[in-house]
C-alpha cells in the first residue's frame, strides 16, 4: 500500500502542506457546535424518502423524488441559498461569482431489503450507540446534509469567497448516468469539482464499472440429479448476501457429502431444508459494495463452490453453477476467466464478482460486476472476455442465449490543481501525516468533469457500508465531515 501511495504522490507536483486559511479551525468548530444536530435532523428527513429509481417511472415524475426535492428546496430557502430544479439534477448555490466550485452528490439510493433491517431502512435507526442506520446515510444523503450546513456556517461567518459554491445533486447516479451525461453537455465546467460520494483522503483514480452478463436457457430433463429455483443477489453493484436453490434426485451419499463440504466453507452459513420436491439449500454471506468485493462474502460464489465436484444435469441452473465455478470460483480478480486478469501498479487489480441472478421463465441471466483499472486496452479486454466465454461454451457443449458486455472507462488524474489542498485539509483535521492520494474500485460522477477528485465521506481503513443491508454513518464521522467540508469550501472558494 505504501508503494501505491508513493507512486500516486509522484503524479502530483505540489508543495507539501500548504498554508490553510487562518480562521479555518474557528469556522469548522462553529459549524459543528452550531449545526451538528441540524444536519442529523435534515439527514433524517432526507432518508425518509425511498428514492430508489424504478424502470416504470422517471425520477422527475416519481412522487418520492418530487417530495425529496421539495425538502431540498425548502432547506435551500431556509438557509439562504439559490435553488434550481433541472429535472434529474438539482443545483443549490451560494454566491454569484463568475467562477464556481461544484460539489457533486446524488440523491438516489440503492434498493434495500426491509427484512434485513431492524426497522424500515427509510427510518433512521438510532438503536446502535453512536450510529445512524438507514439507506442513504453514507451514500449519499449524509453528504448532502453536511454540505448544506458547511455552506451555512460559511455564510453565517460572512466569509467572502472568490468562487461560487454550487452543490449538485443528481437523481439517478445508481442506475442511469444518461441524463447527467446529457446535462453536462451544457453545464459550464467549474473551476474546481469535488465529489463527496467516495472515500478519504483524496481519490484521484477510479476503476471503470463493467458488466459481463451471460444468459443460460436450457430445458431441464429432470431424469438425473438436477437443481432448480437458483436465485441470488439483490442488485448489480452489491456483493450478494443470499443465494439458494433446490436440489432434486440426490442420494443420501451426495447430500451427506454436500453437508460435510458446507462445514469447510466457514465464511458463510449454509442451511439444508427437506421439501416435498427436494432439498432446499440456502447460503448467507455478507453484502458489500461490489467495488470492494474483499469487504463482503459472496453467497452466489459459495453456493456454486458447494457443487464444484458434483455432476448436475445441464439445465439453465446447472450451467450457471458450472460457469461460476469454472470461470470465477471464489477468486475476486478474474484469474480463472481466461486472460482477463491484470493489475495496475497504483490502482491495483481488476475485480470480478457475480452479483445477481435474474430469472425470466426458464432463462437465467448472471450479472458479473467487474471493476477495471487503467492498463489494458478496452478492445483487448472485451476480446479476452469473449474468447474465455466461447472456450467455456465449447468445452461444456453449451450455447449461451446472449452475453451482454459493458466495458467501463477508468479514471486516473495525473494533475488536479486542488488535490493537494484537499489532502492538506484531511491531514490537518485528522492528524494523519501519512495520508496520501488513493484509488478506489467504485465509480463516481467525477468522471464527467474535467478535473474532479473525490473527498470522503468514508474513512480509509473502515468498511464502506453504502450498498450493504446495514448502511450507517457515525455521529463522529458526521461531525468530522462537517469540519472538513467547511474547510474545503473555504479553501477552494478562495483558490
């Protein structure tokens, strides 16, 4: 990790530890002492709206998003900021200077399985000391609330800035970048852009979100041992916590062997339930953001691993299990998937994870979420993916119905005029003098700006909870974020 940090430092020709605004600590203290409870209250209000995008209705026409935006509009007026509702994008601004600093966030959230939460995921749960548990607390509604009160503290103190501060809130970051890509064609690029939808200290590189989605469609003969009702995962960008299937026509010897192997896969919890039609096998892993597959335990991969040496009928369910075992396994870097695996010295290795199984009648589609660094040509990677799949089809005498492939573009900035200033802010408020620039597996809207870097809200070395079924932010982190975002706006506002 130290080697990566040193490499990234070399990318930036900045002086170390530049002087911060002389009044920065006083204003940051004021922000927390005055508005900590206010940001908690605002976050509670924002989380209450289940802003999960639906295919059936665009976000601007969705009542949950309309109500969410009405609270933002009310807050902007209450705090003394200008407000623009541009459909998929909301802009909340402070100042009318010619140049601006754009702080980029999003107001939509990932789906949440209510059965996995102590109470509704859209009601802030305070039952765990020091934590606010709820969908959107870390990704990204907590950051929105913090940004609003950082702006308010600066306004209260009458601090004059050279640049306008503009908070951008996009409403489909988790599902559809199309409207924002279109919007950015006419949006004037800011002097500086910062996304607050990632990690500290300062993110200067992001892997490209990619997808490999084969569809299996083979009729079950039901004469030998076979599986049916294979299911797993919740959405494409989450390491799946659950997976299950029903095993038919299995002998007692096979069942006992499976139970024995299940005990060796100790990272997950297996359950075997006798049904009239067969043996139902479920597995519980640990959900996580798929940009950090090492933070979760993949239920689909482990359920497939259970059947690695079991001869199953070649129906859709059996084919999918065989595909996972032979091309992915329990590895998270694509080392079994032909020649697709590679690694960048700073950004690290590509990650490859099966995330969700979707059924349409007899057809099963497996979503495999990959996160790719720079270092390999897009066309070469796509050709290697296709080659590995074709070889698998030939070896296993399988013809896939369809394979959808999306190759995302990674981002690595070798210059960003405000990156060092943000790093200085992080060092100042955390006391971490070893902090350095970092790369993440996730992808933010920073890619759509000329020189955007990411600054929080999650801390290095701590598990990111944003796409998990136990999303939370701590009260301590909210306060620290408020200090650092206040400082960030002052510093960049005067650069």
